[in-house]
C-alpha cells in the first residue's frame, strides 16, 4: 500500500510502498483510511519539534487524525466488525491502568500515539486497537469527520467539562473562535442554554461564531474585559473557556471570570500568573484541559450524527499530500485539510 | 456593657462602656459573648491595613471570631432561641441574592462583617443576624470553639472540598501544619480514609500532625517534592492542599500534584505562575478557597461535637485584652488566644 | 380590591371586596396580579380535598399560580423593587432552616402556600415574601407565564434533574405529553442533546410533542415498552421521566429503563410495586420529584426569556372567574386558563 | 491439580484431578488459589437454582470468591506479574463495551462469572483475566480477604454510594448487621463521620455493630421506625441502607428515610411497594445496588490494607470442602468459611 513517511527532520515527506498491516494481536484492528487530517502538529513534527519527546524511529508514517472503515479485526474484538465506519481516538491505550479502568483513558500510563510515535494514517491502511475505534453514524463520512479526532476532541472535552455547571441563567465566555473555538462553540450550544459570549480579534470570526450559536460577539480590541463585565452586570461570567492561552488572554480570561467561577485553559503559550490572594478572595478555579477521552469521542460523534457539530474541510487525494502540507503552511486552507486515499 | 474599640490606627485598643445592643429588626439576634478569638487579622486592622477596604467608621468594636449564648431575638427568628449556645458565622448575609439562595452565602452580594466593618465581639454582647447563628452541642463551650469561626472554617471548607474526590487509594498532601493546617488535617482525617501526607519545615509541627491524623510527615527541607513523588510511585498526589501559599510552596505544590489532580490554594502570599502548556498537558486544576459557608460551619461544629476537631486555646479575661494582643504579636500564644468577658 | 374567595366546600367561589394588603413586615412584598392560573388543584380545593391538609380558615382567596408587578416592598427587600415584573414561587419559605440554607427551599420546615393555606392570587393584589419573587425578563408578560409557577416548575425540576446525567449518546423517554409533559419536553430539549422519545396515548399529543422537540413519538397502545426497547437496541433508556404515574405507567416506565438507569416519578396515582431482586440485579433508581425550588424557577424563567419554553394560555377577565373554572371542569380549556384582573 | 466440581444438581461436590490451566490468551492470568470463599450461593448452585440462568455445562469447578498468587500471565498483561498477591473481581469483563469503558464494568455486556458459568476457585489454580486482578497489600493474606470478593464488594459498593451525600450532620441507618451489613458498617465508618444507626433483630449483632463503628444500635422489635424518627427529631435519616430487603424492611426503611433522602436496596426478597404520591410528596429516592466494580474492589482492598475492614474467617483445607459446605448449610460457620488448597 501507499504510505507517506517522515524520512528526516527538515526534509520533505515521501510516499513509499509498504506492506498492509495485519491484525495479529487479539485486540488489533486494521482500518482502511477514509480520511486523514493534515494538522499543524504535522508541520511541527517535520521541524523536529516532537523528535525528542516521541522518540520515534525514522522513517515512519505520519498522520494522527484518522477515520475510515474496519478492514480486519483480531480474535477478541467485539465492539467493531469488518466494514464498520469508524473514527479513531488518537491514543491507543492499555485498558488496564487505573486511568483506563476509570474511563479517563487519556491519562493512560501505557499509551501509544499513531502518527506521532508509531505509524499513522497518511496511508491506505492503519493498524490500531479495538480500544481506539468509535463507530460512526451511517450519515457521516470518514473524510468529513477525521479532523474531529484531535482538535475537535480537545474542544469537545473542554466544552463538555465547562457545560456541566452552566445553568440557563449563566454566561459562558469563549475566547478564540478559531479551529478549536469553532468546535467548542457548537458543542456548548448543543449542551447548554447558557448565554454564549465569544471573544475574538477578527470580525469575520465573530460573524461566523454568531451563525453557529454565539449569542454575543465581543471584539478583542482591548475592551473585551470591560465588555464582558458590562454584559454580566459587573460580575463576570460563571465560566470562561480560553482557546487562545497567549498574548494576555489568561489574565483577561481570569478577569472576566465571576467569583467562584471556572477559567478553563485549552490553548497555550503564555503563563497563568496570578496572585494567590486573588485566587483565595475570589475563589476562582483554573482548570486544565487535555484532549478528550474515548467516551468524549463517542459523545462528539453522537453530536456530529445529529448535525450539531460540523467542520469545513478541504479534501486532497493522498498523492497530493505535499500540496496539502504546503497549503496549510501557507495559510491557504479554509477549515481543515484532509487526505483521501 | 464593656467593649474594646479601635479608636485610631497605630493606636492602642481602648475599653469603653457602651449600650447593650437590642434586637429591633425581625432577624436580629443579640449574643452574650462567651469567647472572642484574638486573630492576626486584628493586628493588621490596628496597623490600618483594612481601613480602606472596610471603610469602617472609628471608633468601633473589634473581634470577628465569636461564640456565646443567645440573649435576645427578633420577631422572625425561628432557628435559635434565648439561652441557646451558638457560634457565629463571620459574615452577616442578605439571604436574598443568588449566592445566598444557593447555599453559597460566602459570596453574598450584600454582606456585613462584624469586627471588620461593623461592631464585633471583644465585648459583652454582640448584635448579629439569625442567619449567622449556628447552635452548638451541649458538650461544647463557646470559649473553646470561638476561634473555629474564622481560620477553622476556612480550613474546613478547603479540606471538605478536597475530600470530595478522595478515595481510599488516594494520597492527599497538606502543605503547612500551622494554625489552618492543624484544623485541615483533623477535618481530612474525619472525612476520608485517603493517605494524609503532611509537609512542614518544623519537626515539632510534623510530630503534632502525626498525633492528629497524618500518616506520613515530610520535612520541607528542599527535598519535599521528591519525597512526595517517591511516596506516590513517581506520580504525585491526587490532591494537594496548600495552607502556606508563599516561599515557593505553589510551584512545589503543583509539582506534587498528579495528572488530572487538584491543587488547592488556601494560604497566600506569592503568585501561582505556571505555563499554560503544563496545565494543559497535565490537566491539573488550581482551586481557590475562601472561608466556609454557613453550612460548612454547621458541619464543622458537628465534627467538633464528635470530638473529631479540637483546638488548643489560651484564655484571657476581656479586661486583659491588651495582654492577649501583645502576646499574639510577640508569638507568645500557643494555639489561639481567646477573650472571655 | 376585588378578590375571589372560597366561602365553603362544594359551594361556588364568590367575588368580594377586601382591603389591599400592605407590606408591613421587612420581607413583605405586595404584588399587583397580572395573571393567576386556574389549576385543577383549585377544583380539588372546592371539593374539600385539601381542607384537612391545609387547615385553612374560610373564607379565603384562592389561586396559587401568580405573576404580576411589585406594588410595595418591606424595609429589608433588596432583590425586587416597585414596578418589577415578577413571577411568584408557590411557597413562602423561612430562609433559616437547613433546607432553605441549602438552596433546597421546597423542603422548608416552615413554609406557607398562598392560595392553599393563605390568601392567593385570584385578586387584584397579593401579599407574599421577597423570598418568593423572581424577576422576569422585559420580553415576558405576567399573564403569559403565571401558569409556569406550579405545574411548569414541577416539570422543570424533574427534567433538569433527569438531564444532569444525559449525554449526547443517551435516550430519554418522557411518558405523557400533557400539561406537565409538554413543559418537560421543552425543558429537556433545551438542556440536553440526548434523544427524546415521547410516549402518549393520544396521536395529537405525539404530533405536538414532535413540534416542540421530541425526536420520536411512541403511541401508548400496549406496545410502548417493546417500542422503546427496539429503539435502544434492547437495553432501554438511560432515563425515563413519568408524568403519568398511573394505569400501569410505573411498571412500563421501569421496564423501559436501562440497567443502572433512572426512572423519575412525577405524575402520581398508582403504586410503584417492584421486586427488590429486580432493583438489585438491574441497579435501577426510582427517583421522586416534587415541585421545583426558587432557583429552578429562576432557571425556568431564563429559558422562557430565551423563548425555549412557552405555554398556550386562554385568558379570562377576573370577573369571569366562574366561566374559567367551569371551562376547566368541562375540559374546554386549551392550554392553561389565566385570570387577568 | 485438584479441583472440586459440580457433577450434578442435588448431588455432592466431587474432588477430581484436572490439568492446571494455562495463560494462552494475551490477557489471561492463572492464579494459584490462596483461599476460596464458601458462599450461600454455592449451596443454591447445588440445588440447581442457577442452572437455567448460568447455562453452565457440568461438570465444572465451583467457587466465586477467590484470592491467591499470580502463577502465569499472558503476553499483554501489564498490571500484575508472577508472584503478585491478588484478589479477583467476581466478573471477567470485556473491556470494550460502554459500561467497561466508563468504569462501570459490573454492567458489562459480555462478562463471564467464574464459579458460576465457568470454572471457579475450589481448586489449586484458576484461569482469569488481567482485568479481574487486584493486587493486595503485603500485609494481607489471600485466605483472609477472599470472601470480600463478593458479599464484601457488594456491601462496599452500596456503602460508598450512600456515603457520597453524607455530611457530618447527617444520620445513616443500616438495616441488618449480618454478613453484608457487618462490612457495610465498617466501610461507612471509614468513609463518613455521619452518625451510624444500626437496626437488627439480634442483640448480639447490635453489640458487634457497636464495636465496629455503630453509634447507636436499635433493636428491630417493631419499634424501630419510631426509634429512628425519635433519634432524628422526627424527620428520618438522610440515608438508609437496607441489607435485608424482606419481612417488611422496605416499608420500614422508606419510613425511616427523610424527605429528599435516599433509601438503598441491597438485600432482597420482598417487593418495594410504595404509592407514587408518597414518592412525589417526599421526593425520596429508591436506589438499587448490585455488586461493586473493579475500582470498588481496589478501594475496598485499600481499606482492608489500612485495617479498616476486617472479616472473621473459618479456614478449611481444600480436601475438607464437604465439611465446609455442610457446616455452612447447618449454620455452623462463624464469619466466612474459606477453603485453603
Ligand atoms: Zn492534530
Ligand atoms: Zn504551531
Ligand atoms: Zn491505560
Ligand atoms: Zn480571624
Ligand atoms: Zn446574599
Ligand atoms: Zn397548580
Ligand atoms: Zn425554611
Ligand atoms: Zn403491591
Ligand atoms: Zn458469594
Ligand atoms: Zn464490557
């Protein structure tokens, strides 16, 4: 089969012919790829930024946002069968550690990360585990949802955690209506009737935010903290979800948060730097957010099946992988770039 | 009646004769003071540190940690009656705002703070509200529990919040076995069978901690983070409660916290300064903690009645108020100083 | 002012001229009635069914579903002011008991129930407490929302409790799309993206249910349990909310509930009669539901302000009270009958 | 190896020589039995009561309460290693269904039950799965804890669920201080400072209950409901855990439960038969309880390691299996009978 591989850092990806993987282990699943997302992380991998952390041996097949059809299953697989349409959780988890036994598999003590530290999905077939396979609805196509496997799942996870405490009277601020924020807004809209206030620098992003569920758009023009305080009678929002995490958004996000409220960190870049006296006197919480669990991905796919979460994609043939990577690097992709074998 | 008043900042307190307050409003309660805690905050008030924030008019009666016997009640009071032994929640709250209606009265939008912004308890009688009165068990004496009304209540609140997620398999680290930590350890011991690891600089504090429930004492000698990691198989503790909040304890506390764990800020002084990437990749939570609610004080008094939380006190006659203040300022009080009219 | 009074059981209501009530107590609020719901409970009162339980002294003014404008307030009232549009929680609660202090005021130990055990809202003015007043949005009219104060609030409470555990993958069955069910469906639709399956005997009720949010309508024709099992792959629904509670709905509701699921009782009539072995082996929960709290009413009014919960009403002048009562008794009211002074 | 087998219903068990099982599958674990509990369920199996439900093929090895040492592991096992001391969760679960992925493995859609529907632990070795193995503390011996794997785990599960809402002010009633109740009381004592009231017919059981943590013992002499109401100021207990479930205990348990309280069903026999109007007006919950999850067993073993839960056992050599069964049938076992190979 064809597979697109990292052959060296600061070198171009290369298409190679390799063997189709086989389901030799009992929980193995081989998936015929229907779509593989091209992600900014892939650019970083090529720049060598992940080399030390992943310890991956070159060459290897890149691509960590994958969906397709089950091609073959190991002897113990009961949750999917050949022919099933599936999206793949980005991690292959052990199933035995305390985190895995508690439904919190993202914190698995023994996980692999296809496309990062083992072979990924820029290929015709991918070897994964039954534990990573989420069946998707008949109405969904792998190439349309593949990119939800990573960024979309992160946004879902944060939004779903945030929504748990929101009541119809509350206000939730979303900082950043870009890739993750765009999903986060749709998820929040689906999960809670709380008022959604979206903050972004770009007017077009605010316009888009309003069409997908934002009740109010606030330009990030320096007056955004005051604007949120004005909207909330001076008290701030019960929950703030920060998909930016840099250029001052953390201090602003905390300033927009009500007493006893939650400030969720999703985007990253700068430090959260806050006096303990302020945390104590306001009793605010700073909540970290990693990618979502297997259950989160199941829930996200349920929302997608209902048409409540959609993603704009720009599709490329697998052979055009270089064009997709170049377009992404040049900012020429609208929505998410997807490779279709 | 006698009352000890702030007559000017950077001046000594003065004993004066004033009228006994009356229960004119329907929810008013007049309490005959049985004990009033002398707190470090009182020293700060005398230094003028609260002047701007409290906007209190001098002279006024100081003392915010109060317990005693109900002397008179207003027409609408149904929760206490004349003669009842009570401890007083430090805040007089409105009962009508959203926070009050949700049991979260500490975040009341219209509260008063006797001893800080209105007359307090260094006196024979104090005027408060039915909403602040917690009846105490026959087995408890006002002078023994008064000091639990403030610092004790803060420690209870943080410990009870922390305990909610602790299982018998978990480890909870308490940083600081001083005044608040001493109560926090007893509360945690009463609420959870999780392993309690206490970190403190002072060997005697660790010895005391062990006698009141700590399973392990760790000296804060620079090796405390490593010690906690060693105790937890390298992963850190599910929950860390930091009663110090300065001299590096925040970075150390976060470093001792397990992935997806909670780091509780109770003590204050320095900044929490943490890269967003660390919060995201570890999915840790930084949890602010203010003083406890009215319900928390009820729960704390239930623990005190069962003998599960005790406090060492050093009693002074009300007329000896200056001696108590001086002793506290000089570090000559073991446990808490209490004025007894 | 005019007031419609119960003068004897099994007698007709009478219009009388009485004094306008005054706000003499500090938390008193006098409300100029904008709309008072005519409820089936009112018919039961006239039949004497509540006489023993309420111990009310005749004559008294009936009417327990009230909304209007604040006319006068007592000295301590801070949450509403003269002129505010308000809906009234059906209970006047004490604010001091444990339930009230925990936001669970419905279980108040010292409550009054205007229209049941004291003067109600079939009148021009009503005396209530600040604790019962919920300000409503400018976009809402008292006569349009008054009937949400009782049945609507009960439906909200059950639906909101039920929604807490529902995920996008789950199914929620609503049994009964009548008065309460009609509100419950709208609330569930607003609070959760879970699939809503509505069961009712009447085809028109199912049609209406679909227009307000039901994903599937199931006729209660004897095959409803099997239909729900078919819809859920044989496992049953994660949550069932039973607004009927008679004619076999409890056994059917439990049979429709998945293992470890919740069966909510809202409507009443028959007994829940279930073998303990079935509760144990299935680990199902049977959840009782009373009317909602003050906070629930605030949340429901937030949904109403967003247009997410609406009620069909049929308005009558206060002077036409007898016509309204007769119409209700004859089944000639579509939606809810409202008296407008 | 030796194995004790069911060779026919209404026949005696037989000791046979069979092959030691091997760990051929990747998650297989072979355990050298250190202790196997002799349970009343085993008597029921011999009477044929489980034949239809389990569909087990005779002959097979009985014994579902097992602990011992890991003898061999499959290729994918990472949570235990040869030589580890382990107790075995009674179910072998799939790890792939929704319940398993959520930490709620007791509701697994594809589980096996060694000793019931496949070979169990009245033998020298047992084949199980890595997913069923819980490592136990060095201080614990397999033969001492084996019987906690079933009844103990059920009691833990109910008690831990019950404890979640208990505060220091609350009262928890335990009905039945027999086998399960005895563990439940110890677990509740470890998890909550709430007052524990234990109800039992037998004075000696109440005496024992007091020594292991009961604050109050109430004889079940017909006055137990009134006694609990007296103890709680007429309101009833926040939580009631019923380990009996027959002879009227369900109606009594519900009558002892406070408004908005939880009545937990653990023991079974009779029907819960309660008017819906009572559930609605009191807003009580009836909570079903099955055996605990894998995580529950981990937590229970943590309590056992701390010495907070202990069990009286009467040990028999494996060869004396018939004596153990006979003793149990005759009521001659104090605590739990354990077979030691
Ligand atoms: Zn990605
Ligand atoms: Zn980048
Ligand atoms: Zn794992
Ligand atoms: Zn203080
Ligand atoms: Zn307030
Ligand atoms: Zn009504
Ligand atoms: Zn009350
Ligand atoms: Zn019956
Ligand atoms: Zn058993
Ligand atoms: Zn399973």
